[in-house]
């Protein structure tokens, strides 16, 4: 049975100007909260486009590519400087090695510088992954060792530029530290060996000052460059995390809208079922009572009067049930235990009729959802037993079985053939709700033998007495 909701028409002809602007309803407030992000998104669309273009231009890949191009230009400039210095004079010439040999050494320096430029170009334009650059880094180390032997003191500049590209490509700080230690160690060994060959170790001040400058450049370059790289990568990671958070927020808002829509539909169906169970049962009882009054009107006017009085009371009760269905949906009852509430449902169904009710009801406190479900199920059983089964005697048991709560309902109606039986709206809703709460429902019947409904719910639907008392 379905119910309709009739609203009262607004009073016509009279209009009052509001004294103050009416406060928005909760629904309007919720709608404004949901629509606010969308409105802000529309207003900030040009800003987002500019921000997206800026992020694209200054993406990590573009910035790294630009830095590598700058390093390529620097290694080229460094090679020019070192080559000019080599032709301008060399320490080998100062030690009496001969001008021809010094020119040869200068030419070797030019070739080494050109090879370093080629290696940097290959790493910038060809080898994109760190693993594919390892071979070129080995070549770089060998070239830098040779440059340290043949060039002037400016060789450490080439070291710094090559190490810069390595620091950009290395996946971890540990790799940077290993490369830094290898280059610094090789530079020190070659510097000492060359100084020993040229017999300049005796001039302690000159040897220490040249090496000290190179050492300061190596250390400061390592610290500053790697610190900048750590800050850069952390900022990029933070930006990426913020984008993911924003995306997750948008997804949650979308999911919230879907959930809200599903919740509204579920609540609408639940209200429809509640009205079907409560008002439908009451109206069925009213029909039975008025029919009994019609049949007894000529033979027993007193009984007919009693039936009409009971039908009137039941109709009033139907109206009250429609009102109290809202309280049932929120789990509220008026100053009675759940046991008393179930007994009242049975008594109201039997008043003024030939229906006989027997019941065994334990005093059990359930959760609000479970109480509402049990009450609606009892209404549905009575309505089906009277309207469809034509039953006149009913047995209802509601027992606490420890790990389960058991619901049993039986009538003496005409029964059905279970092979041809199809669950209606009420019984199918009862089964679905019981299964969603972790329980089960079983229907059994035979033609002419009445109808039985067995329902069980897990102990989790029982209210925690200690917690309810503390609250």
C-alpha cells in the first residue's frame, strides 16, 4: 500500500511584507556550501589558465633542460679559457721542458677541452637517463685527470661544471658524495704527483695556496649546489602533493554529491516503506472493523457500534502513526519500552475485531535502526496476514537468543503454494533490510496451513546497556 503526502495550501489574498530578510533554510545553506567551490572555480578560471601556463613553462623538465644548456655553454667557455692559458705559458715551460713540448701540451689541453664539450653535449641532447650517462661520466673523469696534468690551475673550473651536471642527474645524495670524493681524491693525487715531478713541493706556500683555492671551490660548490637541489626537489614535491590534495578534494566533493543523492533516494524509499508498513496496516484494520460492523449491524447493533468505535479509534491511530513515522525514522519512542511498543501494535490490531493475538516478547533494547525495522516488520506481517491471508489468529514471538535476536510470526490464514509464491514490496524490503544488518529471513507456508515468518538478527543490533546508562 502506498501513501501520499498532502501539504496545506498557502493562505490566499493576504500578503505581508517581511520585517527583515528571512534567514536561509538549512537546505539552502547546504546547497550554497556545495556550490561555492564551483562558483569560485568559474571566477578563477583565467587565473588557473595563467597558472597552468606558468607551471608548464617552469616545469621541472624544462628547468633542468635549461640548466644543462647553461652548463654546456659554461664548459665551452671554460675550455676556451683553459686553452688560452695553456698557450700563454705553462708550468712545464717554466721547468725547462722546451717550447715545442709546451705547445704540444697546450694542443693536448685544447683536445681535452673539446672532448669535455662533446661529452657534455651527448649528456644534454642524447643520453636522457642517468643509467645511460654512466659511461660518459667515466670518460669525464679520465679527461679531467688528463686536464689536471697538462693545464694550468684553472682545471678545477672544469671539474665544477662536470660535477654540476652529475649532481643534476644523480638520483640520490649518496651518489653525489661518491662522485665528489672520487674527483677530489684524483685531483689531489695528480696535483701532488705533478708537483713532485716539477719539484715544486719545496715551495710549500705556493703549493698549498693553489691547492687550497681548488679545495675551497670543490667543497663550496658541492654544498651550495646540492643544497639548492634539495630545496628545489622538496618544493616540487610539495607542489605535487598540493595538486594531489586538490584533486582528492575535488573527487571527495564529487563523491559527497553522489553519496548525498543516494542517501536521499534511500531515505525516500525507507519513508515509503515505513508508511506502507504502519499506515497500511492501520487502514487494513479499519477496513476489517467496518466490514465487521456492516455484517453485525442488523443482528447485533451493539457489536456493530463497538466495531465502528474501534474503527474510529484505529483511523485516529492511523493518523497518529503517520505523524509518529517521522519519530520512528529518527529512532524515537514516547516514554514506553520497546516491548510495550510491540504489545501496543498487537492490541490496536485486535481492538473491535475477531482477531486473536498471542505473543511472547522479551524485554530487549535494540539500536534505533533495529527497533524501527522490527516494528515495521511486525506491521507488515499483520497487514499481510489479515489482508492477503485472511487470518484470524496470530502468534508473535520476539526472543533474545544470546548471539541472535529471533523474530517469529505465524497466522492461521489460507497460506500459499511456495513454488508459486512471489515476494511483494513489503516482504522483499524486509529481506533486503535484514541481510544488510547481517541477519536473515525465511518464509514458509502451505496452502490452507497459514504463513510463517522467521527472522534473526545478530547480537550486534542489541544496545550496549552500560554505554547507554553512562550517556
